[in-house]
C-alpha cells in the first residue's frame, strides 16, 4: 500500500522545504478527475493585464484576491493593495500594487475552497498560527517570437510568507519554464518543469528562494502561454491596539 500523499508532501515540505505533488495525487486528494483542469482553465480567459509587468516590457495577465483562513475555513476578505515585505521581491520594494479582483465565479468555484483547505493543512504543518491570510493569484505569462515570457522577472526571490504554492493549470505551445528552489546557502533543493495540469509545487518560503526560467513558443507563429495559480499563506498580523 502506497504512502498517503498528504503525509508524503508534508514530510518533504517540513524536511527539505520544497516538494512537487503530481497531478494524480492532487486529483485524488481533491476528489476530482483530470477533466477538472480543463474546465477550471476557462477562468484564465478572463484575467486582466498586469500594468506593473508591462512597465518592464512583459506580457502578463492576472487577478488577485485574499481570504482569511481559520480552523479549515476560508472567508473572502477585501483586496486592498498587494504589498510584499522589503526582504522579498526586489522589483517592488515599498510599492503598493493594485490588481483587478478575482471574479465572483472564480471565488465561488468549489475547487477553490477545496484547494485552500488542502493548502491550509500544509501551512499549519509549518507553523501553528491561529489565523492565516491566503493570497490568491491566477497568472498567465505570454511569450512570442519577439520576446520571452518571464514568470519571475525578479529572478530568485522570496514572497515574504510562510507557504508559497504554484499550481499549473494550463501550458500551451511553450518550452522552458523550469522551476528551481534553493536554500539560503545557494544549495539546490528542487528543479522541475511543471508540465501537466494539476501539478502542484509547495515551498517553505521562510527558508528558501525560488524562481522560474523564461518560456518561449515552440511554434513561433502563435504565442506560448503558461497559466498558474499561485496561492500563499502567511499568519494574520496582530491588530495593533490604539494608543
């Protein structure tokens, strides 16, 4: 009898700091079939341009939303600005970014709540925080014959959270896009190309850095695309008492 996939992922995440869960394990855990990713990918046709990436000459689409996660239950929160700590993404230090919100259809999709519940289990295996904030980012990175697609233009980086995850939803006409994870000493922990929909990468963001190599089109007559769902978990900051 094989090892429980959640236990295997938790063990690798807490020991190594990074793990890639194959689609067969994820679909089994979520109680869905392989066709779910084709249906789910339709949400990526309704993303909005990322104007901050456009400032760098990159073609990227995205949306953004937040959830409060407590006792296995995810509750939507207001979006506000997306801000990353100073010791994380070097491209956007001290800069608030504002993105189009997640659609109502996306937020009410049962698969989203199942994913958040599963990822919450991994977050609580890393830390015993009472409340979490889960930040949800559907991304589409595009590349053409005229330019590469840069999933992580900032290079190796942290997100300034506890758990960082990336779920491949669709990949079309693309080569490249290898994910790499290193510890702070520069030792490689993981190198994998998320190629099959439903592949889930997990990382302990407190002790690793990660990045993804550029994508390019196989057939230069049409764009390459890489659709991923990035979800992060960080402890809910304490509310400051008024003075």
